[in-house]
C-alpha cells in the first residue's frame, strides 16, 4: 500500500511533464499573444495558434515546444524584425505564414532562425517577403520540410538566401519551394545532409550554392530559371541523383558549376536548355554518368585543371557544342550517346565502330580565343568542323569516346 | 526613268530563272519551318540558307543580266537620256525584281510560321543583302568588258564575302591573340555585310547567350536598339558605296 501511495504521489508530482498542456492563442481572448503563451508554457507543451494576424516583433522560442498554426495564422515582421528565433532543442513549428521580415545589410535577419540547436522541425510554413527565409546556424539533425519561400529580391545586396545553413550537420531539407531569393539553398560548412525534392527557381543568383560542405546528397531537386544556375565549390563526397537543371539561360549561366569538387558522383540528372550544362574547374575524380544533356549551348565544359574525371553512359542531344576544353585533358569519355555521331556499327552490338571526337574544332578555337565567337554559325566555322571531323589534327587526341552508342541510351 | 525600270522588271519577271529562284526559296522556307516544331530552329536554318544562297544568286544573276542587256544599254545611251538615269534604272529594276522574289519566297513562310522580331530582322537583312549584292554585281560588271571574266569576278567576290573574309578574321584573331580584339571585331564585322547580317540575326535568337557569354561587347553593341540602327545604316552604306563607284565608272565608260 505504501509503495502504491509513493507511486501515486510521484506520478502527481511529475504530472506536468507527463500530461503536456495545450495552450490556444486567439485574438480577442485572454491569451492573445504567442510570446505570452510561450512564457507561461513549459517544455513539451503545445501552443495552438488560431487564424489572425499577429504582429509581435520578435518571437523567442526558448523552450522545447510544439507550435502549430491553424489555417496559416499570419506572423507579421513589419519589415523590421526577425519573426521567429528558435533557441531551444526539439521545437516543432508548423503551419504558419510569415510575412515582411526586416531587411538589413549588417545582420542576417531571417523569417525563422535556429540558433545552435538540435532536432528542430520546421514544416508546412509559408514565408513571403522575408530577407533570409529559414536560417540555420550551427543546427544539428533538423528537418525542414514542405515550406514555401518567396522573396522579393531585387539586387544582390538587398536580398538574402532562401534556406541558409551555416556550420550544420545531419539536416534533412525536403520538398521546399524557394523563389525570389539571392541563393535558393545556401550551404557553408554543412555535412552529412540530405536535400530531397526541393524546387528552387527564379532566384537572383544561384538555385543551389554550397561551399566546404562535404558528404551531402542531393536527390530529385529541380533548379530552374535561376539567374546563374547552380554553383558548388570546395567540397568532396557530393552525390547528386536525379536532379533537373533547367532553363538557366543567359550570359555566364551554368546548369551546374563545379569548382574544386573531388570524389563526387553525379548521376541520373537532366540538364535542359542551359547556356553551359556542366562547367568543371579543378574537379577531380568526379564520375558523371547516366545523365541527359539536352539543348544546351555547351553540354560539358572541362577546364584544363580537371583530373581523372569519368563521363560515361550519358545522352547528348541537340547541344550547340557537346564538349569544350582549353587543354589536353586527362579525363575519360566512354559509352555515351552523341547525336552528332556519324559513324557506323558493322557488328551490330549497338556501339559505334569509329571513335567519336566530341570536341569540335570551332569550340576549341572559341575556348582559346573567345572573340572568335563572332564567326559562330558562319560557313567558315561549319567547314572547319567538317574538315576536322574527317581529318582530325588539332582537337585533343585523347579526348575521344571509343565506344559511342549508336542509339540514345534508355536511362 | 520609270519606264526603263518598268521595262527591266517586266523583262526579269518574264525570265524563268527568277521564278525558279522564288519557288526555291518558297520550298526551302516552308520545308524548314515544317521540319521542326521549334520555329526558332527553323529560323536558324533559314538564316544559313539566306546568307549563302541569296548573295550567290543575286550576284551571279545580276552580272549575267547586265552583260546580256549590253545592247539594250547601248540603245538607251543613243537616246537623249542621262547615263545616270539609265544605270540607276537598271539597278532599280534588278533590285526590285529580286527583292520581290525574296520577299515572296521567304516572307510568306515567315509571316505564317514565325512572326517574331528575329524573323523580321531576317527578312529585312535578306532584302538588304539582295540589294547589296545587286550593287556589287553591277560594279563587277561595269569594270570588265569580258563576260566570262565579269562572272568570274562576281563568284570570287561572293566567295570572299562568304568564306575568305571569315578566314582572314580568324587569322587576325590568332595573330593578335594577346590584344583585346572585341571592339575591333565589331568594326571588322561591319566590313562584311554577310557577317554583319548573321550577327544581327543571331543576337535576336536564343543562341545569343552563347555570343554574350564570350564577348559581352557584341551583345552590348549589336543587341541594343542603337546598335541595330547603326548596323542597318552600315548595310545601307554597303548599297550606296558599290553603286556610287559603278555609276562613276559607267558615266565615263566607252561603250
């Protein structure tokens, strides 16, 4: 009996922990401010926010709470404040509409900012007209899912990034839509993270931009119509599967720009209508396979600083130039399909018997002397290409696909 | 003067070659636009044709026509007519007839399939190229009495504008690789109406990004409204200069 009483008492003492309370925040009620609700809540409680407009300057979430918005209550930053600052572990934030964050060129004001915390979940929110969208600073094991971010960037200086991660680890960024920011997704010193099914389009600069971010995986994302495409630098162990790089068309625009990337794997991606599909500079041991390059200006540009890259089993369709390089490169091309291939296949094994030289003479000339672009599509340029095809002499000898496919590869 | 122009036009239009030329252009332009759903691609192929075929046919046809009508010219000179009027009417007649052929041959397809700024520039540039190469043909014909030699010069001139000039440009580019040549290239391109036309059309199409990529200066110059106007003025100069030179020669020529 004594034991039973002790259990009951201890149970009652612990009850606030066990039976988490639910606070409902509603306009014109006793509890009309979210910050007020956070202040009276304890760890593990839930705060429900009813529809309405809440202009609360800065909301500090400093306890492990679950914040749920019903039918997207609007949190207005009035063009001057950081709307939500998360300063506790295990916070879940769901279903809010955040508008008009402050803009500053001195501090990075964000719609939602996580300050060095773990296990935070941010999902199903709408961010409209925020400077930085979701800002993760030294965050670990967080989930950013199904948010819609829309910036109103006009110039590089006056705009922030959509999802900005700095010194983070083990993030999952899934199914977000980002538009109108400076960089759609920005990583610096982020490791072991997965970026899956996001759509990043119409951003001021890059759709995806990362530096010093190792061992991350990018799957099924769409990067479309960004001002400068996608740019990734100084990282190793990058894995990119089934992404779409589309319509990054303009001067100095890339589908993807690889700078100092090592030991990486790029597979199953589609590069459509980019000025340059992939531009590799200082890329080492990168395997590019099973991708489709279609209707790009240059499908692949490989700088002389690249080493040991393998480009195999890709489809090259309707590109103005297939491959351009400014040196004699030591990367290998094999088993690709080139729509410009004119060889034959006598033994019917679906692999052409004549090697294919993907670098045209004119693209070599342009790489060496950019002003020669003035002769683009002139009879002279066409003739030079034809002659070089018949009697190769100037184009790099070892840049050759010895096993070109006869028909497009079914990827 | 009007009467002579009218006579020349009627004479040329009765000529089966011009009708064949019109039909050829018509077939090519309709064929290219039907070949691909993407009209911008069709336009690109059409551009290549216009830049090769139009100058070639115009220059050769006009040269031959001028030689063939030498007796007619002699007859006109014996009449109380100014030589200037005779020569200008001859030029006007040929130019109008060939322009008409080009306009029908390419224009119809353009108006049906791709009524875009790029297509309109292609049409305008094609018409100007027609007239330019008629003027150049007149110049070649007036300087040589021998028909075979005259036609030879015409073909050479066409080869020069379509091919040799580009070869020289490439040569200059590589000889002076260490110098900034972009601005010079803009000037050099205006020395060849065919190159100038090609760049003007390309910059209206999607592929312009490829040109802008390497030398923003092309786009900054040829892509802007002033650039286009200046280029068209240069093309008009290309009509005026050979015509003026040939007229000077014709005025003093001992027929």
